[in-house]
C-alpha cells in the first residue's frame, strides 16, 4: 500500500512568517477518527481487507499434459512439476472437502488447460478463493523454500498464513509473501494465490518434494491455513 499517498506532500513544518504562534495542542479525537476512517477506506480500496467469507475454493494444479513445468535434474527418477502439483492439489482438495468447503479442481488428471480456462473456472464462482499449486526452479541450486504470491484482493493475510506455515517445515525457508503479474492472479476477479511449494532445482528440496509424506504435510498446512482464514 502506498501509505504516503494518503498524506499531503510538501507540507511546511514551520509556522512561517504569516502565522501567529499558537499553543501546542494534542490532536483532537475527531481528527484521529477522521484519519483512521481515511486509512480504513484506503485499505479497502487497495485490497488491504482480508477475505474471510468465502465458501468455495478453486484448487488449480499447475501445468499438465504437454506442459510438464519444472523438473528435477540428475536424479534417476525425474520428477515433473505437473505430477507433483496434481498430487498436492488432490490432497488439499480432500482436506477442504472434509472441512465442509465446496471445492472445484481445474484438472483432475494429466491434461493441458490454458491459463485463461483456469481463470474462467475461478471467476465462475462468487465467494471463492483461487489457489494455484506450483513447484519452483532456479539457476542457482542453493535456492530453496516456499514462495506465496497473491493478487491483493483480500489475500495478504491468507498468503502470510500459508508462507509462514510452509517455511516452518524442516528444511524450509521463509522467502516472503509476494505479488507478481502472473496471468492467473491478474485476471482473477476474486482472491487468488499461487504457491510455489519448493525448488526442484535444489537437490535436498527435490528429494523432499519426491516424498509423499512431505507432500501430505505441505497439503495439510495449505489446507489448514485456508480453513483458519474462514473462521
Ligand atoms: Zn509452475
């Protein structure tokens, strides 16, 4: 949020030659209330409210079909991002359903879906949260940890919950909550997030990603963050 935009620029701090010196006063309650109201309205306008009244979650396993996404290097069994995203998304889906949410998965098998079709699926449901699952890739093998992106439509708090929860897993690292102009985030009318669960380019993290028990933990933490957010 551009905090400085709420305040007039270039206000003189001194009294100036044409003003009589007045006794120093505490800011009145009315002024504080007015300022608080401006900040609150500004927060709403810039997406700094936090969504809590959603009943539907659109779970989007990234990639699919001919689009494999990232993959591990130098391992006997090569892990493909599209398979890992589907596995984690299925697990999240099951946990959210068990918690009473309506859920929609953008794909349930290994097929290609355009980004716009994914967004259309998300936009078809009012009071929904869209969450896209991905795994990451970097040139430097040392880079590791989860990254959570969001589209500022009431999503900041949920993004923080997810990021902190994933970062506290063994071997995790808090890479922070971020915004980016990803198409699925930009084009979604409602709250939308994209979680990069880990770097397949990091050998230790790739080994964890290949472990079903670890993916179950990732899914549990993401689902729990969503469940807590609605309460
Ligand atoms: Zn991806």
